[in-house]
C-alpha cells in the first residue's frame, strides 16, 4: 500500500513544487521545518537531509513554537509546515503567527482543502488514500509520503546548487561514508613500509624484504623506477617449479608491468582496481617513481570495504 501511494505522488507534483524549490534556492535565510506528532519526526529527518546536502535547515516543533520557540524563525527564513490533515489545533494557532511575520510558508499535507493549505504560499500535495495500518489510524503511508517529498526537495536543491561528492564529503567527514569520499591512496600508503629490492637481489633478500615489511609484496626497482613486483604467490610458484633457487634473482621471478596507482587517487579507486584484477596489493607510483604500497587490508581497516 505504501509503495503504491509513493508511485502516485508523482502524479500530484505541480507548479507548487517547482516554485517551492526556487523559493528555497533563492532564499537568503534558512528552511525552518515544523510539525506535530509523527510529522515532527519526519520534519527532523528532512532537516538532516537538507543540511547534509547544502541547504541550511532547522527543526521547530509545532507545539513548542507557540510556547516560545517561534523566536527561531528569522526574517528571511522559509517555513515548511508538515501535517497530514492540515487542521490540527497546534497548526491553527501557529500558522497565523508565521503569516503575521511575513515569512513564506510551504505546506506538505494530504488535505489540499485544509486550513494549512489555504494559508500557505505553496502546497505540496502528500495525499494518500489510506494508511497501511489495518485500522487506518497509525501514520504509516502518510509519513512515508511526507518523507519522499522532503527527499525530492533536497535532491532538486542539491542539483540546482551543483552540489558535488566533494561538497558531500565536507559535510560527512566521519565514518566509512566520509572516508570513501575524501581518503586518498597517499593517506594510507604513506604510513606503510616501502618494500623494495633490486633486479639482482637474491631470492633470500626478496623473502627477507617481504617478511620484514609485512605487506606480502615487494617492488623490484632500479633508480627508483618500478620494473616489476614479487608477491608471496610468486615465491610459492617458484618453489613449486624448482628445488634449487640459489642462482635465481628477483628479476627471474618478478611479474613485469604490475598494476599501479597514483598517490593522489581516491582510496575507493584502489579498491575497484584490486577487485577488477583480483589482486590484494597495488604499487603506488608518483610521476614515474616508486612511492609505496597500498594493501587490501588497509582498505578494510579504514572501512572502505
């Protein structure tokens, strides 16, 4: 029932929606969103979404507003009132006060003939035929519809502002989501050890270097230019083919032209490269010079995977 109601919302979109987007986009103030009951909870979520996508917003509980919190509304603020019926006692008290302050007001309501709708500058129709509650009482479908309209507003404003993933990262610096948006390869590889051997290094030297640097790999370099790579797997394959490796050197067992990545690349790009080629390490190359190693385990530890 909720899914069908959401699909129907698209048929209710009209000029009021476009005008609301333009009003908020051109406003010099914030968006103040208010509601009562379950609609107040939806209002809080919409506020959070707007704030995180570049539109300053603040929540004001409709009941608290008429007991002092009305002072939250500043001169240039746009007010959004959310109410399924549009006729609750708190809304009837609050709306005239907002109107007297001459703030522009948008209604998100399921009743376009309500007191709220008639007082609002723009009405966003959130009509639903019936709640999913079997008694048609508990706000279920109606609050989902309100939430979807709020998301639609946020996304339209995001697009009008040209809000990019870099902007998003500024507002979400914490947790795995933030790291996916701002963490670069160098942020990880720079704290790792930097295993390397020469083409003529003995197999023993290769084994010692891989073991000591704890990355399961070593670069084979000459004049700090990458020639190849030797991994744990390369050593195992060598042992399966020969019993005497005393005369072998790094260049005899290395994999040539290994996958590499720039230190300025995003860490998430390193993850995608590893997944594409089924590998667990990437050599980091900066302007043609060996700069380190990034390992799959580093990405796991950072929450990128």
